[in-house]
């Protein structure tokens, strides 16, 4: 069975990391996986994760003091990861770990990428307030206008995705800011994407990191990718319904028996 590496960029998420590890382990029970935190925190998040790692050897942390930023943290995590499949999700629990199992099933079905979407039938972006919905929708539209590779992806800016390691072999990744999935979709080599529905969750602890700087970095990133993006031809994008997702998960990633 393929191994999954879940890369989690973290910044001052001490109250969330323990819950996140527990939920990921429950979601991927019976599936070989590791959880790799790449951490830029100024609080005691690293100490909390290190304590967890002593009890759970599949949990690792790389704490950075010489660099900051979500996108560069994720790329470092991909380099350090050991899995056949690489996943990225936020540390704040707004990306529900339960979605990891159907993501794994999508790749086991032969897809190169799996992208959970809030915006297809069965999905829900209710975890966002009106302002963040406006910002997210505007960013999504700008990306789809500037970058052809995003035009058939319904939710390309969420930061929750899983893909085959070989897709980024030799990829020219130059990440800035926060929208790491945009960079990977533009620069990776792949031929098939599966979108699955998921419900974005309300933040329960910590604070959002969204600010004006993040928005400006995203615009810089999109304009920079216009000339660099890999031109993958005939990419097939398939959208699974909730029922299809559940059926395929049971078939390809059945829940481990107790």
C-alpha cells in the first residue's frame, strides 16, 4: 500500500496541533502515513508537537527560525517527506482530516491529483465569513483568468490537496505567500485530477493569518506564473459526487477493522 505524507505548515497553533494529529490518525487508520509539521511559530507550538512525536514516531517537526511563509514551508515539507503520495492541509482544523481517506482513494483509483472542493455539489464553504468568502472568490477568479491550468478546477485556492510525488519531480517551484496549490498546479506534470466535495470548518482556536500582504503576494505569484507555467495537455478533471466518493473510498480505502 502507498504511504501518505501529510505536510502541515504551522504558525502559533498550539491549541490545534494535538487535535489535528488525533483526527488525522483516526481518518487514516490502517493506511501507512506520516505527519510532518513545518513550523514557523513564535509560541510553544514546537514543544507541543515534539511532545506528541515522542509518543507517535510517525509525527515529525521541522522548526524554522531563518525563514517564514506558508508556501516555502510546504515545499520544504515535500522535500523532507517520505511518502509516495504528498498532501497539504492547514493546522487550524478548517480542513477536516476526515477528507484525507477519500483523497487517498482518489489517488489509488489512478488520479494524479485529488482536490477537495467547497464549491461542487456536496461541498460547503460555510466556515468562511462574508469577507473571507469575498476575498476567496476574488482570488479564485483572478487565478482562473490569468492561469489556464486553474480554469477547470472549481476550488484552486483552498490549500487542501494530495498528489503523486512524481508530479513535482524537477518542478520549478518558486513559492511566495500562501497559495501553494496554485504554484503546484501550475508547475507540476500531471494528466488527471479528481475533485471531491468537502465542508470547510469553522476555526475553533487561534487567529486567521489573512492580511493585505497575503493578497499582494498572491497577485505577484499569479503574474509570475503566467510565463512559467507548465503546459499540461488534455488534463482530465473528474468530479465525484458524495455517493461516488463514499463508494470509491469503501472500495479502495476501506476502514480498518478494530
